[in-house]
C-alpha cells in the first residue's frame, strides 16, 4: 500500500479515492462527503480505501462482494479450535497467567 501526500492532496496507487486540503489543517475525503478531517485521519481514510480495494479483489475470488465478505467475517462466529490445539493454548495461557509479571505494577493492586 502506498499513500502519498503532495501539494494539498493525499492519493494512493491502489485506490482512486483522494483527499484534499481545505485549509487550516482540514482535509476532505472523496468517500466521506460532508466531513472535515485532520491530516492523520485523511491518511487513515485513504488507507481504508486501499484496503477496501484489496478486499474487493479477494472477495470476487470467492464469489462475494467486499461488503458481504467483511460482513460475514465480522458477524459469523469462528469455528472452535480442535481439542488438541485448544488444550495447548489453554496450557500456555494458564502458564502465562500464573507468572503475571504485570500484577505487581497494576494500579488496581495498589492500596
């Protein structure tokens, strides 16, 4: 992903969406009409546009739109891990909890 900021524009080589400076630190983005953003937010928005383009390309490979693919990935629960993998993860997690090096420094533990 390649986002470039140049002379009042933020552009990408992976998306046709753009952001432009409107002065006083404000930026507007082509797919967010009516919103004025900071430069950092505008760069992030263009990065989202890049990700959307990549997602659309990948989704087409499995016969979905980007919206369908992202929506399903968000709302459908993941499968559980196989028992062996779950046990291994639980062992590692339990070991990490027993050591709890952060506990001594936790604000909740101070009295």
